[in-house]
């Protein structure tokens, strides 16, 4: 029979086989639960990232077009300007899911941290009686089927140029916007809503730690009344503290140390399926240690 190595009490071989079989069944059930939770969380995370990219793309387009003096809606981004002049032509379009910026006939560059676009369309705006609004343009950005932003941009600088030339060209919708502006545009995306203190401590709104805290805020805290109250309070009073942290390198290090436990907790709650996997591993370890106390002896 099977006897424990430390005392005279023991289990039969059949009992230990049944115990191992039950443990295997529970492990299988636990693994299936882990997979289901993992896939669910992965889907929610991808949905959140797509939503953020959609918002960032919309904000980049708005910021770029706001100061435009000339706008043309097109279906391609082939350069059609006069290279001999000092005028700078810009093109914004989508390519393989990325938001692209092209200056004159230079090679297009991808806007940072935007790679999930599925639709980009620009169109003219009409007023209530069907007249085309001269200095406004509407656009639609989509990342998948559940994340769509429809917005409009008013370009006040186009009013100043109206007496000299036609400031807006193209009546039909298109997937490319060709425009001219005095601003020097960069291929850096903007963060939609910063975690001010975390951004100041880590130096960038695109830091992985800041991203974890933002995702925790959006998926957990903004989903309930008290969470929204805390977030509103935080955004009301945190900017002065963030400015102080930003200007003091040593304070940045201290704040990072204090934020580290929060980042770990937030990551654990966002990916609690890994905690379940750890529990399964611990149960297996305990079971193996328990069984090692027994030895099988002949009847």
C-alpha cells in the first residue's frame, strides 16, 4: 500500500490515482478558464487600443488642418505642387492601417503610434439649405467596426486667402487631404488624455507605464460613479503638481518609485488571468510536495 514517509497513516494506490485524476481535471478546467479570460481581456485591450488610436488620429488631423490656407480633397497623394516655389504642400492619407503624412514630393512618413486604421474619408460640409461651407471640412476615422470618429475642422485662415485664390478644391468625398499651411508639421501623434503626474514622471504620454495607468483608468475607473469622481478631481488638481515634477529630475525618480506599485497593481487587475495561472501552478506545486510525503509499499 501507499504509506506516508513521516507517519503510519497512508492512502491506497487507488486513492492516490483518483486524487491525481481529480487534480488533472481541475487543472484542465482551470486552464480553459484561463484561456477564456485571457482571450476576453485581450479583446478588450485591443478594443481600447483601437479606440485610443482612432481618437489620436482624429486629433492629429484636426490640429494639422486648423491652420490650413488651401485644402483639396483627393483620392491619391501624388504631388501636384510647384517645386520651384517656397510653398509647402502636405498630404494626409491612410496606408496599410497607418496614418501617413507627406510633404511635397518627399517620401511619406507614418504618424507615430497609429497603425490600426480601417477607414479615412474627407468630405465637404453643407449648411441647412444645401450650400457648401467654404472654410470647413468633415472627416471620418475608423479603427475596426466599433471605433469611429466623425469630426469637422474650421479653417479660419482660408477666409483671409479667399480674395486671392480658390481656397478649397474638390466636391466629392475622398481618402486623401491635400493642404497648405504655414505650420511645420511633425509625424508625432498626440496623446488624447494624459495622466499628468505619470506623464511628467516618465517623460512621455506613450511610456508603457503611463499606458497601463491610462488603460486602467478607462476600463475600470471611468465605468463607475466613484471612479469618475476621482478622475475628475485628479485632473482638476494634478496639473500644478505635474509641472513641478516635470521641472525636477530628482523628484521624477521619487515619483516613479511611488508609482511602481500602482503600475503593478493596475497591470495585475488588467491581466488577472496570469494570477489565475499562478494559482494553478501553486496548487500543482503543493500537490507534488504532498504526494512526495508518501511511498508505495507492497501489500
